C-alpha cells in the first residue's frame, strides 16, 4: 500500500471508529495495527501516527477492551507488539458483540426499569422492539466469521440504497 493509501486508511478508520463508539486515536491505531506487515509496538505507533505516547497507550487499552487487538511478544524482545484479526468478518463480528454489550443491553435494562415503574403499554412495546434488535445483534455476534459473511452476503443491500429512481423526462 502506498503511503498516501495508508494515510487515507488511517483517516477512514479514525472516522469509522468514532461512529461505532471508539475514540479517534483508537481508530487510527487499529488501522495501523491491522495493515502492518509486522506487529507494531506502541513506540512504532507513536512514530507512525504522530500521536503522543499517552494517546497511543489509552487507545491500545480501549482496543483491547473491545477485543479488537491482541498483545504478543517476539522472542528476545521485551516490548509488547499488537496484532489484529486479518479477517474483516472477524472484526465485524467483534464490533457487533461489543455494540450489543455496551449499548443495546444497558439501554434495554433501563427501558425495562422504566416499564416496571410506569406500566406504560407503549414503553412495553418499545421493550419488545429493542429486545428484538438486541437478539438480532446477539445472534449475528455469535456466528463465526464465515457464517456471518454468508449470512450478510446472502441478504445483500439493494443497489439503490432504498432510494427511488427518478424517471427521465421526455423532451
């Protein structure tokens, strides 16, 4: 990959990371780890990304808590090196599992507590909807990466992204 391509990939992962609940430095570090030919150390990431050592350390801790990276040591080297799954489907599965655990499950717990206090039928119905989404997310997260890929690719999104095509005007 060219240097420009690597820079763009790091920027893309930083943006995407923020959308899924990771910090921007965590997204940058993940991109660098995922694309690295050799597992980088924290010092390598500081040098490559231009981030402070504390930002890199915090990002690595965050990525490990999400289960997105692992730590390894090379024989004769005391420094920790970091690895990420090469399979994008394994990464997607882990992100689904963490989003379900970090976002959907706590929201559902809060909603059930509200429903218990209010006994509101609309809140109960919302509990059912969120329970359905949580079950769907959880089911996807329990699939192995190959099964997840097969499941998603056998139900592809429409090419038009749900938009209606405009009719051409006749002259």
